[in-house]
C-alpha cells in the first residue's frame, strides 16, 4: 500500500513538472515584466522628449516615464545640486561635454552593455569607462533671416570672423553658455580654432555683437526667423526644423570649419529606478529608436550602425577636430570665465 502511494505521488509530481515545462515561455524560466517608473532628464527639444516618452511607454506599457526638459547647463547644475538625493534616473541628450563633466564630478553610474557594440565611432562616441555614450550627432551653423539678408545684398555669414561684421552690431542672437550646450559648443569651437588667447579676445567682441542671450540653444533660430535679430548661432538641425516649420531662414556654415556635438546619455549615480534606466539606455541605442527623431522634428544624425540619417548633408561640411574631453574637463572653468569676464547670465531670453 505504501509503495503504491509513493508510486502515484511520484507520477503526479512528474506529470506536474511536464505540464509546467510545457506552459513555460520559450527560453526557460519566466521573466518578470518590467514595470514602475523612470525619471528622465531630457535635454533636446520638448517635442522629441515627448515623442521618446510615448515610444518607450509603447514598448514597455507598465513603465511610466516622467520627464523634465532642461538645457544642458541647467541639467548639469541640477544634478550637482541633487547629488546626495538624485531625482532623475537617466540623462538623455545634450552635448556630451556635459556628460564628461558629470562623470568627472561623480554624478554618473557606470554601465556597460552589448548595445554599445553598435556604436559607429567608439573612440569619439563611447566613454571607455562606460559612464556615457553618444546617441546623436549635430553640426553648428548660422541662421540668417532671409528678409534681412535680401536688404543687405544677399549677405550671409560664411566664417566665424563674419560674426564681427559691423552690420551685425546688436543683430546677433546666441544662447548663453551657462545654460546652453549649443552655445558652449560654439565657445569651445572658437577656442580651438583660434587658440585660447586669441579665442577669448574674439569671444569678447562676439558677445558685444549680441542683441540678447537666450536660455535655450535652439531658441535663436526661432527668434531670428521672427525678425528679432539678423543672425543666430545654432545647431544646423534646429535651423532645418525652423525652416521646415515655415520660418524665413538661410542656413550657412563657417568655411574654416565648424564645431559639432555628440549628444550624450548617462545613467545617474544613485538612480532609484536603475533597472528601468538600463532598459532606456539599451533601447536608445537601437537603430529603429535612433530613426525616430524626424517623426518628432529632430534631424540629428544617428550614432549606431544600421540607422539611416534623415539629413546626411548636415554632416557633409568641414568639421574641426573637436576635442570633447578637453571641452568637458574645462567646462566649469570656461563658463565661469565667460560669465564673470564677458557677459553675465541675467535676464536670459526664453
């Protein structure tokens, strides 16, 4: 009798195991579905931030993305202030000089993932220690108001020195490097082209041409299009966005070479939703994700193999050998010098 019970018990357990294995998903043990929240610090234009939130939530319907849009300089300041109690899980976008500075100050979490293997240029676009990665590329250009240009014989700036032309006195609009990664890229570009001594002299004259400094790096293209200034220094993809929205702008590039950005991404040190931050990080490095930009008015070039650029001509210009590490390591020093010696950051135009 006892043997019979043991037999039927053993048989029952065996059958239960077979049924459980048959019902289990392919590949082995059942994986818990991702859920919860993700707090995103987003630096590109708000339309793209909103689009990325919607696309990520579509892929991970049980995760809610809460994002705050801030310029690069504001983002870095916010992370510094919240270092002991971080409110964000991941920082997505903005020139990588900001992420390099954040790494230097211990604000980012190290994360290495196979998704990084797709990066086109690992020397430029991937931190060897795994603290940041590039997610898009964009080149600096000049936005000139078409009506102003016609009144001035069709003239548009074609070099950095053209920005000092007397016709542009009070007619130049740029962002302030304390709040804008775009403007800091322009500042660091000038220092690399001209050398530090001559570069700082140039920057003083350049600031003297400015009508008003803006808070956001993309804003000058909009204001120039509205006729509030003649020329703006902006990333070329932001100029293209305004042109496609109907603004009367002409895009030109400095013939001696222009600076460019690698838009960066990094997980925040002490992230409260670390696993969800890793999901975003991996997702943002997929070719299909990087091709989403134009859907939301963003025309930056991708950084991963297999993703097609929407506006390849924006990178077919003369680019300088931009030193991201140098610019990132000196960011606070250079911004402070510009603010204290050349132009304060009060009353920035929004």
